[in-house]
C-alpha cells in the first residue's frame, strides 16, 4: 500500500495529526498497535490546564491550544464534553505561596489572567475544601476540561470521514529505510509506503526510534488515577495543588522531602465528568512500562485527596487507571523532521500536557509538513533537533 503520510499511534496526538493532515488534502494512514486510546490518552485526567504550563513558550502554546478547543466541537461536529470553568491551585504553606506568587507574575506577563486569592475566596468558589489545610489559592478562569476519549475518537472519526485510513490492532514492527531515508513502515500484514512517517507513539516513541537507530529521550512516567461512582455535581472548579507546580518548575525546593508522597510524586488533580464521576489522582512515578495501580499509590493519593477534600471519603471508587506520560527531560514535546533522517517526523513527548496541547500540535505538525512554517506560537522551542537523536546513528 502507498499513501502520503503514515502516523504511528492512535492517541490524542496521532489522531489530531491525522485529522489536520487529512483536512488539508493529504492521504493519511494511522496505525495503532491495539485500539484508539490504548495509551496515556485513555488513562489520564481531563484538564486543559494553563496554570500548570511553564510560563513562556509552553504556556503560550497552551493558550493557543485552548483557543482552538473553544471551536473544536463545532469544527469536528462532535460533543467533547468541553467546559471552561476555571481551576484552583491549592496552596498549603508559605513556601508554596511565595513560589506561586512568583509563578503567577510570570503567567500574567504571558497574558494569563491568573491571580492569588484568599483561602476564604477559594472556599467560596469550591465549597468542601478543607479550610484548615490551605493558606491561599491561585485561580485562573481560563483553565478548562475536555473528555480525552471523546476528543481522540472525534479526531480519528472525523479524519476517517474525510478519507483517512485508521487501522487498529496493527503494530508497526519496523521502518523501511532506503539510502538513509525513511520510506515507509512494516506491519505484520504488509509494508506501507509513504513520503513521511510520523512517530506519535507517546511513551513508546523510543521503540519506534530504535527501529532507525535513534535514541529518543522520552521516558514513561506513570500516573495513577481513581474514578468514583457518578454523584450530583460537587466539583465546581478543577482543583490541583501548588505542590505539583512547585515540583514542575522549582524541584529544588522539594529535594529534602523524603516522604512517600514525595517519592510517588502525589498531587491532587480533581475534576468531575459530565456524567458525575469524580476523577482524582495522580502520582508521577518512573517505573518503566508498568501501568498497574498499586496499593501504595492508592493509599498515598487517597490520603492526600481526602485531606484536601474530606467529602471524597464518602464516595465509592469504581475504576482505577494507570497511564504512561511520555516524559522528555525538559517536559516539552519533540516536534519536527529529524535532522539526518529524511522522511521521519517526531510528534511525541507531551508529558502531562498532551490533552491540553493536542489541537495546537495537530495544526503545528500539518503546517510544518505541508508549508515548512507555521503561525503556531513558539514552535521553535519544541523542535525535536534540540536533542541529538543520532547518537547511535
Ligand atoms: C495520570 C495522567 C493524568 C494526565 N492528565 C492530563 C491532563 O489533565 N491534561 C493533559 O493535557 N494531559 C494529561 N496527561 C497527559 C496526556 O495523557 C498525554 O500527554 C497524552 O495522552 C499523550 O498522547 P499521545 O497520543 O502522545 O500518547 P498515547 O495516548 O500514549 O498514544 C500513543 C499510542 O501509540 C501506540 N503505539 C505504541 N507503539 C506502537 C506501534 N509500534 N505501532 C502502532 N502503535 C503504537 C500506543 O498503543 C498508544 O495508543 C495525563 C497523563 C496521565 C498518565
């Protein structure tokens, strides 16, 4: 079979890319080894979080992506359970307050209307918090939520309607490389040829890279998430804690913390789905490709979440998920043609931000492949060639 573009990976990133390229007239084949949302896109929270992005280029990309989300249900003609009701970042001590004051200043400089609010104001926006556990909060009304499953399926379905071939149960087992150029992929059934092969395999992107002798600096970072029975709405704002942002932007401030909570990277990430199920988590662990939910993870996530939101104790958990964030050393996605390997394009490494960044990534990839340039902001920051992937080449 011959096509224009082959996308490897049926997560939110591969699906968004397949849609954007098909919309612009390319013949696209998307190959997914198991089923759509088999990876992180099917085992994650639902935040389109701007407050958690690193102030600067990462945040600018996030704001751009949020703007795209606002029109996405209409564009794809599908319900995505999108909402923009804001997120609270709970601040539990003076060190976090000082750090968050600084982070908020940097966010404001990027145009994000986040602000520090009092603990009482936070309680007014989200009743049911433990007033004694927080000293203040940061709040941003631009943060939102979307259903990651519905988003991934919507992109893939719409791409298929426009002519893309979406093949599930179809692992890529090798790359076709001729005269130093990637010409296609091998699957158990057939060889598929294309002008460009896009590696959108999330945490598994390094295995695809190895097929071409590349060393891709992405590691799986597990997150354990818990889902309760459906209950009447009581989560009015998304809730995370400042510890997560401190860990992301100023890890040095937590280096002396030897608690289990710190070891597992536990934070609260609380949302409620349109159907009423409450999602909360999550851990941040380097344990290879193990997607288990562990007793230790359950205990620590639960202790932290019920301390901050005591009402969670009354809910029954009906489902657990363990997902693998594709984590690169600088937490920014790797996007673009790989220098020295024509025909091979990277689009992976979105870490804990892939749902938020999918619309911008889909457009960015299509622009770079079809036009060689883009109006997506700060694109150069995400260029894959900031790393030397050809170490083994
Ligand atoms: C606990 C947790 C909470 C999160 N919360 C949020 C959040 O609130 N907001 C946010 O923006 N992001 C969040 N994320 C991050 C987000 O889930 C990821 O960044 C995003 O899903 C990555 O999408 P992806 O398409 O790159 O990877 P994936 O969804 O992992 O997709 C990669 C796909 O490639 C396929 N594949 C692998 N190898 C092959 C092969 N050889 N051939 C064919 N197919 C292959 C896999 O089966 C998989 O389906 C969270 C992640 C976790 C784990």
